[in-house]
C-alpha cells in the first residue's frame, strides 16, 4: 500500500455542518494562494460529509496551513488537517471513478458539436470542389468544341485554308 502523498492538497476533517466551501476558503486563504476547495457531498442528504480538501498553489503554503490549522477550532469543532492521500480506485486510473458519470457530459457534448461542425464544413468543401471541377470540365469541353468548330470553319473556307498553310510553313 504505497500511496503517494499530494503535498499541495490538504485533507481537512471535523467540519461543522455550517461550513461550506466559501468559509473553508476564507479560513485557509491567510496561508497562501488557494487553487481549489472541495467539500464532497453525501448523495443522500446533499450535505458535506464533515471533511473537505484545500489545494494550494505552493507546497510551502500547504505546510504552513497544516502546521497552523491542525487542531484549530472552526465553528466550535476541532479540525484535523493532514496531507491528502490520492483516491484508491480498483483497477482503474486514479480519479476517474470518483467522479459522477455525468461530470464529463458538458465536454462530451461540446466535442460532439465540434465534430459535427467539422463534418459539415468538410462536406461543404467537398461539394464546392465538385462544383469547381464540373465547371472546369465544362469549360475545357467548350474550348475543345470551339477548336473543333474553328477547324471545321477553316476546312470549309478556302481562304482560311490558304492562310493556315502559309502560317504553318513560316513557323
């Protein structure tokens, strides 16, 4: 059981019911810049489970907070402050199973919308390329048709035939 300690994140136990994330943040902000504060909720009661986590930006700030707040009193309750241990997840990557299944829903929907938009743009681009190719083919066919008509006109006009022969001899 070799769990790595997260040096910037503190476990804060013994929280009173009145304590919320804002109060916990206010209690620990004197020790340094805070990155995150969480108080996990009990799914049945929708109240926190008497503990929370405070993540500091700097390791030294977390050490100072732990030294000063362990055994301190907040809303009439004595706090227990230690380094937080990572969640142990059976057979999976750390952290993914601790989140509710819908936690990724917003980013999933955004990715789906981006993918659909990309597919739509690619379809529009393919359609535009097909139109451009078709116009090019028509233009080339018209040019070939115009050349054939000019050749037919030259062959039917004796003066044009003579001019063509003179031009071919000089070049």
